[in-house]
C-alpha cells in the first residue's frame, strides 16, 4: 500500500476510514487479550495512518496552508519517528499505543505527573511511563491495598522545578485514600549523578550531588503516606553510550492483582513493586 498521499488513489479516503474504524475496534479490547496477529495489525494500522497524516501535513506545509496547531502535530510526528529509531521494539510499541490514545497506556511528559489505578476486578494491565529522563528527577510511588487496588504515581521534573514536583506528588497521592491506607507502599526516586572515582576503592561510581532534592521530595511523599515509608534511590548517568537503546525511559507495568507482579523498568534497571516482592535494597538512609 502506497504511503505518500499524493500517490494514493482516490479510494484512499475510504481506506483511511476503514483503517480508523478497525484501529478503534482493536483499541477497545484490552491489549493483553489481543492475539499476536491482532497486535501486529494494530501497530501496522497506527503506522499507516500516521504516515498518511504526515503526508497530508507535508502537502499543507508546502502549499503554505498549514496552521500552527498542525505544525505542532507534524513536529510531534517527526519526533516520534526520530525517537523510534533509537528505541527497542517494546518502547516503539509503547510510542505507538500512546499515539493511538490507548486507554491502558499513560504517558508522562517532562514537567508533569500522572496516576493510574488498577482495580482487583479489572482484566488488563495498565502502563504509566515517561521518556527523556536526562538530568531530570523521576519519582514513582506505588501502593497496593488490602482490597486489591493498585495505584501508581509517576512524576518527571527538571531539578529547577523541585517545588512544583513536590506539589504535584502531594496532589496526586492525596486524591486517593487507598494510597494513604495501603498495606504495601513502594517509593523510588530516580536521581541523576556523575561518574567519580571512589578514593578508597579507586573504582568508578555514580555519585548523587543533589541531596536537597532527595530530602525535599521525601518530605513531600512522607507527608501523605506516613513518616515510615522507605524510599529507594536509583542513581543514573546522563552519559549517552554508543548504540544504547531506550536511554531516558522509565516504564511502570501495573497488572491487576493475581495477574502478575507490578514492576518498573528503565534502560539500566528493573525491579518488582508488588506486595510479594523481596525487600527493596539500596534504601536511602538518613533522609
């Protein structure tokens, strides 16, 4: 099927309509219940429709008829294409599902925060994720209560917006009484650091320098969840490694209770969050 709008036959409008209807139909089904063939079909449809839209916008741009909103849309589609070149298949799939407004995927942009909840009777996993975590501070707050509800807050802010990050964390946590009374509470802060040589071991290590941010965010979270909440630190390097995939991504997978562990995954680490997970290591001390 040709993907350049200028070369497509007149019936492309009906093809686009058929594709849009089929995409809507597939997105109405929880993603994990789709067959592998249906998942592949959904991704192909999203790419096809995206390509059609890019071609249409390019045509408007060339003729000088493109609006400011359409320019923004075209920029986003171009960024999506560029990012996909440096992404693993799993992250490419997340980008496609996000672009398609998949109700089971929540993307958090920089200078923002969101929350997802998965009830005990739900059938499908929900995903909350962010990208371009390069020098920014990420925070994940996961809770699971005795009724089986799982909630996850994710924020992503540059260090210069510390007070806004604190406010957003408190706001999102305070929305749900389930989070405050949960039996299992896991908190992870993703903090940028710098490679330095340890004077004693003479080995290279990532050292965090922004301790005031750790203290402030910890206080904000504990004000909502309780003073005894343990907070784990994940230190990461901003150095870009040649050929490295998915750098800057932070993804949290939250399935319903009884259908798997909740866990987070970055480009350098992965760990469980559910109640049956082992005791978190590397807990921040003296915070």
